C-alpha cells in the first residue's frame, strides 16, 4: 500500500542522483510543448489584424451594407481560427504527445538507475504512429469528457494517468489495452492520486513567488514522484492479473 509521503520520499532519494539532467528534460519538454501549444495563438494574432482590415475594406465597398461585411468577417475569422486549432492539434499529436511519452519513459528508467538524456526522445522511436494514435485518443477523450463540465474531465484525466507510461514501456500496446489497463488499475486510486497531485501546490506557490521561475525547479520532483506512482500501479496491475510483465515489456527488448 502506497502513501503520499512514501512516494515523495522515494522520489527525492532517487532524484538526488540525476536532478539536473531531470531539470533539463522537464525544461525542454515544457518549452517545446509550449511552442507547439502556442502555434494556434501565433496564427491567431496576425490573422485577427488582417481580418479587421478586411472588414473595414468590405464596409467601404458595400457602403451601408455593414451586415454583409460583418458576416463575411465572422465567416473568415472562424474559418482561420478552426484552421489554427487544427494545426495546433496536429502538432500536439505528432510532436507534443511523443515528448510526453519520452519524458515518462525517462523518469521511469531513471528511478531504476538507467539515467540517459536520450530517453527523452524515445517517444519518436519504435511504433511511433501507434503511440501517436493512443495518445491522441487520450487527449480527445479527455477533451470530450471536459465538455460535460469540468469535473468529468478531471476524473478521466486521472483515470488515463498510466497511458503515457504504458506507451513508453510498450509502444506497440493497442489503444484498447492501454485504456483498459489504465482504467482497471486506477479503480480506487483516482482520489488518492488527486490528493498526491494537490500535495505539490505549496511547492508550486513557492515557485510562483520566486518570479515564476521556481516552478521549473519543482517539476523534476513532481515527475519523479509520478514515476514512483506508476511503479506502484504497475505492480498492482500485474498482481491482479490486469496485465502481465510480458505484455508490458514485450516491445522494450527490441
């Protein structure tokens, strides 16, 4: 039976040996994913100005027919906005999600003593497209559940916690198996995981007070703790027959 204090203590004891490499992994992960997530915003800003000018031009052309100009503006605006969202979604799927898988793989292996910066990019090797597919479905399902108010999205996010670690361990795992393993294993664990994540609020608040930069120094500790949590859930899944050592390790040997 795991406890919050035990996981955090184990994480800290392990992290002391590779903290600065873990810091670099988290920093690069955040910077790259931040640029990917901001792609829609970068497209959005200049386009708004362009369409505002287009609206004024159409208003002059149509004279008193402002409604036509406004209608054209709204149509163009939302068309470009949807395009920007689609681009952001694609870049998140093919670049951002594999980085998340690689980060989880790095911390999973680091806690076992296999510390290597290159593990961060393992999400792009092996069965890359299968991993992209599974992680895309995770992102999509979480988003759709979030539309039913905020709470269902949080619950599903907790329920799918194991998926990036599972894909890091076995990139050939099917979507059905990845979701099934994570759902069944997380039964009775979601509330405790939520409390575990809440236990870092004090650290994050302290990081924010330090000009916001302190948050980056907390991330390795958080990720190392989550790797400890996955190790516990992995052991639970195997002991209860939800999965097997062979299924999880099958593609890692290659």
